[in-house]
C-alpha cells in the first residue's frame, strides 16, 4: 500500500475515541451500575485516578459517550488542565452544558432564562460564551447545585446530566475547592429532589489525597477508581484487534515484545502501535518491525515528556550521564529495577557523588520512582520507554 493511502487507527498523544476504547471492563461495569440511580434522581460522584498515561481521559470519554447514547443524558466535558480558580470552573461548566444542548429544539427556553449572560461567538455563532456579572457569578458558584438542577428540570427527552471535570490537579492545591465541592455535593444530596446529575472528576492519586487532606469528608462523596496497568492479555488483545482490522498479522514474538515494552500503559500502547504500524511494509509485523517501532516510540516519548524537563530542570552533565548509563542497561529489560550498587563499576567519582541528589531530583520530576517492591534504595523509571530514549541518546552520542 502506498504510504499516502495509509491511515493509522492508533491515537498517540490524544484521548482515545470511544469507539476504539479497549480494556477497563471491570471499572466500566462498576461505574455504570450507578447510572440507574442517577436516572432515578439520586446524584452520583466519581473520581478516576491514575498515573500519567493510564487513560483517565479516555475512560471519561468512553463513559460520557455511553451516558449520552445509552442513557440519553446531556454530557459536558471540561478540560480543566491549568485552571486553579473555582469561578472559572463554574463558567466552564455552564458554558459546556449550554453548548451541549444548543442543537436541541427545546434549548431556546433555557437560553431565554440565561439570555442576559450569554453571547454567541465563532463562525455562524456556533459557540456560546457564558458571561455573568461578578455578583451573579458568585451567586451561581454558591448555589451551583440549584442552578444545575433548574437547568436539568428543563431538559426534554433527556434523562439527566453527566459532567466530566478532567484534571483537577491545580484545583486540589488549596482547601477552597475541597470545601466548595463538599458543599455542592451535600446540597445535591440533601436539598434537591430528583437531582439527575452525575459528576466525574479525574486527577493523579496524590491530588485526590490532597483533597482528603484539605477536607477528610470528601472521601465519602466519591466512588473512587484508580487505574492500574492493563494486563498482558488486555494489551495483546488491543494490538491484535487493531492490526487485524487492517488485515495485518503479528508474529507471536513481535506481539510479546510490544506487550512487554507497553507495560500495560495505554499511552505507551498507542505510541508503540502507531510507530510499528508505520514500520510495516508487507502486512506482517515481525521482530524487526516491532523493534523499530519500540525504538521510535521510545524516542517520541522522550521528546514529548522528558526533553522539556531535561532542558528546563536538569542541566547537570553528571545527571544526564547517569540517565544514559542507567537507561542503556535497563532498555533491554522493561520493568527492571536498579540500585546504585549495580552501577558502581561504571560510575565515575563525580557521578557517584551526586547519585543521591540525582535520584531525589528525578523523583520530584516524576522520571524515577521507588520500585514497586518498596525496598529502600531500589528504583524504577515511571515510564518504561524512558530508558529506551536514554539508550538512543547514548548511542547517538557514541556515533558522534
């Protein structure tokens, strides 16, 4: 096939579309069993946690799509990355809801209720901006549960409202959000009849713990699910399903290597799958195609996530040298842990002297973490493609 005619179904660097979502069946089943309660007027709250690359946004997209198509709910997805202000969050929530109902014939009644605070913008006025005055915004923020309930009561032929607040990481830094959300949730549960509203938040595990630290009562509000690495069986199914849709066969050893280096992380699965897809030229993924794809994926991951950190946060030549030496050893064996003692014979004096600070700095940046065994002095990379990137840099340096 001519390369200009090829189109990859893999989606590296972006949330997976619901129709291509694979895995997480148990989590999905646990979440969806509460949707009948929402349709009966009992609000529900979910918190999805997991490390970077575990597919939190893709799962939220899948559930949102399911709620819209199978439960006839209005859905609103707020990408909250970088937002630290509740006022801005509230405006985004209302805007997303108004834009979601815009195509409905009955939406004009709701627009009439909030007409003084909305503008149509964009080509043909296709987007709605919500612009309440400051005093009214404060009132909406303090009474968001009642405000949303009033909106939902005017929905026609819809069974409720499903809202995703994706990435609350910035909002979790102060007690304000935790206290506000608890008040919002309590009001929905105790002061409003027939509140057909469901909220899903996503964030890193430590951010959920931060909410708990700010207000321990928030823990009881949420159905919490932490996304762990997918099983090898799920990863293999993911690859075989997508490649077979192209009529491409995969050798068992190539499939094993792609699965091994994916380490159960959806982000890595997408990167390796896409890179390997473009390496294939004959409709059969062999070991050479898979190895080339894994190396390319490692380089992509490094350039996307590691290089900005290295450029901005780590300038020490000793640190970069340590990354390359560790990566060179670990690249061939994903999920391998390491200790300082294993590298004593290849570390020079200056590298050995800064090793402790190197580990501390790398852990703060999220590049290295304590090994899952929790043994003191034993570490691992947070992403198993990172050592491949450092191996590539090491090889390129040697070639130069």
